[in-house]
C-alpha cells in the first residue's frame, strides 16, 4: 500500500491573532500620522498598545509632550485595561503637558472582537497658541477709555455675554457648544450674580447660547 497522506496542521489561533494585531496597529499608525500632519503644529497624536502597558506607546506624531515610543500607558489607559466597560470615547477633557502648558485631549479606545481594549488613539492639543490668539483678539477689540457715547444694547448685556464667554472658555468650548448640564450650571451662576435681573436678560442669554428663551427659563429654575 502507498504511504498514508497526512493533512497539514492548521495554523495556530495565536498566529492569526498576532497577524490581526499587527494589521490593526499598522492601520492605527497610518491614521495617527494623517491626523498629526493635518493638525500640526498644535496637535499631538499618540497610538497606545494596551496589551503591553509597560511599553504602551508605539507611535507618536507631532510630539508636543516629550514622550517617547516604548513609554508606559497613562492612567486612562490602565483604567481601560482594567475595565472593558470604560467609556470608549472621552472627548475634549482638560489636560496638562509636563512643562505646564494647558492642553485639550481626546482619547479613543479600540476594542478587539471579544470586547477587550487593545489599543487607544489619543489627541493632545496645545492651547498655548490659541490663548495667545485670544489675547491678541481681546486687545484688538478693546475700546478706549472715553466712556460709552452710545449704546445699542440694554445695560449689562455685554457683562452677561462676557460671563458666558468666560464660562465656556474655562471648559475649552464655545457658548453654543455647552452641554445641557453645563448650561444649567452657567444659569445658576448668572442667577447668583444677579444677571437675570437685567432687563431682557433671558433674550440676551438665549441669543448668545443659541437656545430658546423657554430653555433659559427652564435651566434657571
């Protein structure tokens, strides 16, 4: 009888998993590079490998933080590793670079087919440039010290708008982008400051926030 043919062994599952992981990170690195180049010079883009927390950083583009490839995972990364139910997208949260520069960050967690976090794509925006622009614009729009010769707005309208702008700026957003809970907090602050006593205050606030007067009244309760 002839020799019995034997089937070739099937590739190990771990080999396929390794291949899938390699492909995933290859694509993430390409995405990170594109984002970094698009938002240069004030946005750093980092790819984290959450399966290797001690050497988590695998790519960093437009480096603003001074970190290097091979450095460990952040606290947020460790939180995702520990909890698969941790939020997948955390956007526009306040952050700080090692040298004290203020930053606005967004972190996007990437899961595998089993729902386990395996990677993260993070964007860190340096707010220094925007703060400088804000100061320059503030200087440009400032008025002389000769007093108001004419007013087209009710008394206190500018003060109300300024308070709203400052509230939004502290949260690195714009008045019209405030979330409902943030808007309610703002209205409480305005009410405590006596701003709601100003004539047509609800109309002024509604126009600046891009909401209805009914919403302003509801949020102020």
